[in-house]
C-alpha cells in the first residue's frame, strides 16, 4: 500500500513526511499545528474533521499538517511522541505547545489562542 493511500489528505490539512518535515514545518513563516497520527487510531479519526475545520478557519494564520507515525517514525521519535493523536504547535522552527488526545473544536481553538 502506498503512503498516499494510508493517510487521507484533505484540501486544508496536508501530509508531511520525515523528509519534508523541516521544509513544511520548521521553515514555515506561520505557526504550524502538526497532527502526529496513525491509521489504526480511532481518536485520530475523530479529530480529523476538527483539524480540517480549524485549518480552513485559520488559513493564513495557522498551517495544519499531519504526519503518519507508522510511515515516518523518525520525526515522531525526535519529538518524543508516544501517544496518538499528539498535536504539536511549531513556531519559528521550535515546538511551543503540545496536546495529547482528541478534543472538540471549541476547546482546541481555546488551547491554540495563545500561540496563533
């Protein structure tokens, strides 16, 4: 199975890999919310529509990407990600916030208010 088939990519949430992480996340001009996810993870599937909505609403202010930890384990290991979903916000190439677990959109937006 190809990587593109394993993780669904939406219009507003793009997939990154170990190879593209630095360019897409660390070198971004805007804060980036990284969804460390896995295809076997039910809470990851639950939060996917929330992340899509946040990505659309915050377009231009916040970039939302997902990284499949099974397909690209090096980045997850580098940042100590052990639970899925882990949501990590990067600003200016550095992680500034980390959240574990699915949450409703309103709560996620509240948690992001200090970093966006």
